[in-house]
């Protein structure tokens, strides 16, 4: 709906007016934005039916704002807004949101210290530059530092476990405390995106008031950002944002479709509907002329009525899924297909749980096999294992075999050294059932060198898996420079597996790179890289990324029986 875009624009302009110290306008624009954001009717539809008068009847929309809306509907932008945007420093509307920085102080900082953004502001604080400015002082600087941490905490995207746990908690809380007919999460979390902006919850309930009361009283609410009849937003003390909407049962499927997104997928789907003479919205699929509702209740039937097979949420990124769904989509790998984990650590190196408890937990999960892959000797800070320790572990493994049904694979996560050789003697590697090779040093080396280093490792006969192939860590470290096409090509030539590492801050390979690698004739494995027995459950996040990368069961080596796996890697 265009309503959302207009509301967003009005909020942004309100911020800019605030920065410019324009009086009353910020409040007026925000009020209009809020009303438009909450409207159920499409504002461009309203305009085409009732004209300008229709717009001016929206509470908070006067004739000036109505002009702007008309211009936006007709031209896709507002000239006056474009102009004031140009006149305003780019970071201004963010900077004035830092608590304690009104427009006057923000302007002074931006002018005198050449601050353009929040990172600039942080740097100035670290360099103790703020306290030197007239009217600021040490105390102000310290308060700003605190305010920025708070701002970042509440604006930062969540990693998957935090978002998943929160969504599950709020859903069971709502189920216990209200009488609901339905509740689900939608949005990027349902699509298993690697990071989550906010959690979107949809509810069907006969008493929306009761639902909203319970929702805003969820534990650890820091701020109720908005509360309405059908939509409310809360911010938790841990920074999590949750959006909850109550929708009619008759349009639940349409709402689930719409709020699952992605936005780009929705736009394409709506265009497809239009090309068939239908209209699609969060309320349902309609025949455009007759206004007759064709479907609203069931999400899969909406896809069906548009001539498509059901599209799993993980594929809804406008990466060719609509075209493909006109015929048949690949049948994506599922968590239940996974038969074993090929990368876990124990307390022999930097894991927190014993060999025994890691195996016991994997056994409990119903796996057929588990690869024990502690670090190798050069990785000293992680307690890497020298030859003696490896042999000691082997002995313990042999002693445990009778206690468990699960097959235990002797393995190692061996460092790929700067020259591309593996950090473990060949006679030891030869005895290993599973060898994962990873880069843990020299992340900044030149692209050519890194590419050669990894290629050498991929040509090593003892290596089975390339572990976390880019070593990126979300929010911590960028991927190293490397020629990935060369890497994928070499892995394919040598029959090596590419790891999809399920650690939430790694998710490496990520969805885009999985899609890129899939063009080569190679197989993947999805591994938890667990450092505790609880982390074996991280497998689901790796599976999510594999699904986002369009992988089927056949593409993933650890869906194979041990016999098939051995045939593949040996
Ligand atoms: P996030 O929260 O940043 O991780 O990403 P999403 O995808 O959860 O985005 P969010 O929470 O802003 O909105 C949820 C879904 O609602 C989004 O995936 C698609 C739908 N949606 C939101 N805004 C628009 C829009 O302007 N146009 C269309 N077609 N769909 C939208
Ligand atoms: Ca969201
Ligand atoms: Ca949202
Ligand atoms: Zn590892």
C-alpha cells in the first residue's frame, strides 16, 4: 500500500523540520503520518474515488499536506521535499534522535566538528572532542555516549536466535493470556533472513482490546511506541521491536502473505495479480471490477488462484521464484532431512561441553552420525590439539562407541595455514573420518594470496570440507577478499564440500553465495559448528539459509546416509 510510503516520507520530513527548528510542522506532519499509516483504505484509491476532498477528510491532513499527497500519488515524489532534503546534511534526521541532542546542539556539532552521521559522532566522543566545545562539557559528552548506546541497541537488527526466541516467547505469552483464534509470526523472521529488523505478529481474535492490553503489558517492555485498535508496537529493554496486528479471520491468509514479504516479492505478486485482472492487498485477492473477494482466508490458495504453486517464505525475495512457481519449485531441504552434524567442538579445544555430552545430545536429536572436529595445534587461543591430544581423543571415542547408537566420526577442524598447507601431520589426517579446513588468521591478506591459499587447501587430498568459506561475522568482521568463483570451481573439481556454517553471526556461506555456488557441480554440508551441546540446535538457522539459497536435499551431503556420505567424500 502506498499509505506506508507516504507515512514514512512524512515522518522523515517531520524530522528534518525539527532539525530546522520549524515550529508546529513536525507535530502536524507526524500526526498526519500516523493517521495515514493506520488507515485501512488505500489512499490512492480514496483519492481516485473522492478526489482532494477525500484526502482532506483524513484527520490531521490539511490542505497543504493534501497537496503533497496528491503530488506523491501522481508523480511519485514531492518537489518541495526533495528540495529541503538536499539542503539538509544527510545524517541530521538521525542525529537529532539521540537523546539530549536538540536541533541547536546537533547543528553546532555538525558545523563545528564536521559530523555527518552517528559513527562520526561516536568518533568525536572517543576523541574527547565534544567536551571542548562551548556549552558542552565532559558531562554532556558522557551522556551522549550513553544515549548513542541506547539508540544503537534499539536500532540494531537482531540475530536469528534472539528474534526466534522472542517470537516464540511472545506467542506463548499471548496464547496463555488472551483468547485468540490464530497467531503467527510473519516478516523477515518467517523468511529466515539472516538478521531481523522487527518481529511482525499477526493475530485473529474476537476481542482486539484484550489482545492489545496483554501485548503492551508483555514483560520487559521499555516503551510502547504506539497503541491502536488493530496495530501496536512495543520496544523491549533488550532492544527488540515487536509489531502486532489484529486482522479479520476472513483476510488472515492475505495478511500473512502480505506481512511475510518481502516487499519486492509482494510488488511482483501484485503486478501478476493485476495482469490477470485481479487486485491483491493485505485484505484479499479481489476481482478488480466486481470487487468480489476471490480468496482471503488461506495463504496457499492466494498463490493457487494466481496460478502458482505455494512459495515457501524463504524463497520470497524476488529472485525468480514467481516465474518458477508457474511450473514447479524445487523441493527445499528440511531440518528433518539432516542426518548428522559434521562440525562440532568439545572441551578438548574451545567447546564448553565434554565429548560425551556432545555425542549424547547428537544421539538424542536422532542423528545417524556426528563428526567431532576440535581445533588444530596452531590455534592456541582455542586450545588447539596437538598429535598426542588427538590420539587421546581417538581413544576416548573408541571407548564410547558401545554406549551410543550414533556413529562417531573422528575429525578435526584444521587451520589452513598461510601457505595453504593444513595444520596437522598427514599421517594423522589420513586416519580422520572428517577433515574440515578453515581460515582463522590473516583475514586482511590480498585477494590473490587468499585465493591461492584456499585453492591449495582444496587440492589437498585429506581435506573434505571448506569450513565457513568467507569467515565473515555479522556486525563484527567483513568477509575476506577472495575470488569465490575460483574457489567454487576448485571445490567442484576436487569433490570438496562447501560448509554452510549455522552459527548465527556467521551464516557462512550466506544465501547469495549459496546461489552463486549452486551454479557449480558441487555439494554443500550444513554444520552447527557447536561450541556447546545446546548449539546443536543452531542447525535450523543453517537450514534456513540453505533454503534461501534454493538448495534441495540432494545438494546437502549431510542428508545422506553415512555410507552414501563416505562414498561422496572419500
Ligand atoms: P525487517 O523487519 O527489516 O527485518 O524486514 P521485514 O521484511 O520484516 O519488513 P517489515 O517489518 O518492514 O514489513 C513486513 C512486511 O510487510 C514486509 O516484508 C512486506 C510488507 N511491507 C511492508 N512495507 C511494505 C510496502 O511498502 N509495500 C509492500 N508491498 N509491502 C510492504
Ligand atoms: Ca519485520
Ligand atoms: Ca514490521
Ligand atoms: Zn569450528
